[in-house]
C-alpha cells in the first residue's frame, strides 16, 4: 500500500532540481498517485541565493508553469495542486506573508532551513554540526518550528527533524522538546508531512523519525506525504515505507488540501 498523494515536488526554478513539471506528473501517474502537489522553494526573504530558491522575479513564472501543466492534464485523472515551500526566517514574517498570501495556493509548506545564519542542511556547512552542541542545535531548531507554526503562515510543516540529515542524532532524550513542538502545532492547527527524502540522504531515515511521529500521533496532528523530489524519478519515492511508518506510529488517516483547507481524510 502507498499514499495516493505527494505534496512535495520541486521545479528547476530553485536552481538545484531537474526536469519539467510534466515529467513529474508523468512519474506520479506511473506511481499510481491520484494527486501531485508542486511546492518549489519560495524566494528567500533574507538574501538571494539562486542555488537555493527561485527569485522574486521568477515567482510569476512558477505559477505560470504549474498552471500550464494543470491545463495539460485537465482531462486526466490526476489532480495537480499548487503549493509552495517557504522558509521561516524570524524578522521577515511580513515579507513571507506577502508571498504566501499573494497567490491562491492549495497549501503552504513551512520549512526551517536556517538557524540564525547557520544553513544547517546545506552540505557546504555540515561540518559545523560536528563542532556545535548537537542537542542544542535540535533545541534551537524546535524553537523555530514552534515559532513558524505560531506565525500562522503555513499549513504543513516540512521535514521536522531535518537536523539529522547528515546522520547527526541527539545524544540526549529530546522527546519533551518535540512534545512541546507538537503542542504548538496543535494550537496552530498545522499538519506535518512525512517526508521520504531522508532515505536518500546520509541519515537514511524518513523525516520525522518513528519516535517523533508517535508524539505527533498522540497529539493528533494531521499528516500528509511528500517525497521532496528534485528530479522526476524521485516522485513518490519510498512511499510504501512512509505509509508503513505512519501506521506504526498509530496513524489511521492522512489529509488532502485544497485552497489551504483540509478537504479530505484518507484512510491509511
Ligand atoms: Zn530543495
Ligand atoms: Fe526543505
Ligand atoms: Fe523541498
Ligand atoms: Zn524541503
């Protein structure tokens, strides 16, 4: 069994993905998916980096690309959703809000890729995870997750234990931290994605881990699924494992979004 939707797919505009949107849709059809959501990296609000996200000038082009592929597959059984993955950077909330409210997205994925000036998931900076106190990095990251949920800008929180990407795990039990984060998610009404891309990274684990996912299940946080594909071949990757993990954590269903609302609950 596999989830029928994949809400986390990129485009070439972010500067580190390959393939045309229609190739992602073809891959989704091949995988038997009923819904594919595009969620490319929104323009960075703090600084420009063409290797990380699209620019503000490219935003209309992004919408146009997805609208084009939507009409191309209008007669097909697959539903194409338009989302965006926006970074949470404290101090830049208003600028971020302009992006996420500037277009009728089906969902907005909130991501934390920066702790202060530390782009912790960027391979170029990964050595810092070896010298910094790893437990503190996870704690700081959790604080940002809570802040981003509370900002009200996001519908789905991305890869919520991304700090482990290069295999760096906490050496202390941080379940209380994640419990507090889950509580903040509950209050904010956000969902969390099960993101299979960690299996393609040094950590070789889905985001979030089973332990974290169990906390989310206890707190009754809705879940969705995303492959975080940056190439057509990764659409729906390892979704059988992602579904199994959700069940193991105690989940019975996942949700579908349209126009920033949960519109469907699908049994696992
Ligand atoms: Zn990316
Ligand atoms: Fe991300
Ligand atoms: Fe992504
Ligand atoms: Zn992502």
